[in-house]
C-alpha cells in the first residue's frame, strides 16, 4: 500500500511542478508587438505609416475626425464590406498617416496572432494567455502603451479593438 501511495504522490509532484507550469508557458501572452492586424499575408502594426493596408482591404469611406491637438488631422476609414475600421492620425507636415486604432467586427481580418471574430474566449486565451483585465464580457490586454480590447457574447468574440 505504501508503494502505491508513494507512486501517486510522485505523479502528483511531477504534475504540479512540471506539467502545469509547462502548460501555462505554452499559452501565449500579449505584447505591444501583438497590437497588429493582418491583411492577406501582410501584418500591419499600430504606428505604421504604410498605407498599403488600404489596397488590401478594398473599398472604403473616409471621414475626418476630431484630432487631439491643433494642426493634427484624424481620419476614420470604414471598410464596411470587410467589417473593419481603421483610425489614422496625421501629425506633421509630411502628410503621412499613422495607424492609431483598428476595430474589427468582420470575420475575414484578424490580429497578427490569428485572433478573429467568431472564435472562442478559450482560443483567445490559447493565443494571448490570461493576462487580461475582464469587465463583464469584455477582455482588455495591455502592453507597452498598446491595448487589445476583445468584446464577446456567449463566449464568442464579436469585436476586436486595437488601440495605441
């Protein structure tokens, strides 16, 4: 009987000290570099000044938004066919737009890590881990001044917002 208990105890010690930490490490974590969206095979990080995402997302409607500071312009691009909105800010006289926010409600575009609308919270946790703050059905990941806010309904992702 003692050998059986010792064997069970050893198995329990291995599970607690080796297997559980390995499972936790296998889950991802959100970093500031993860604040990015993927169009086709190209990834665009928040802060990019590239505008090729416009071509990749297709037809859009652009509206000027209120900017934070004098001399700046902000634009919201609505790609309604894709269920994506991209917010940009023009800070200087070069006219270059910087991507400062993305809202994804469609299923064809996702994050650089592969998170998409329609996936489960469990899948989100397997990609980005559990280092989020939860408020009701909203999960917020933060890192390096960037955020990913994930809205859910019935354990399914309904909206992904990337913010700088």
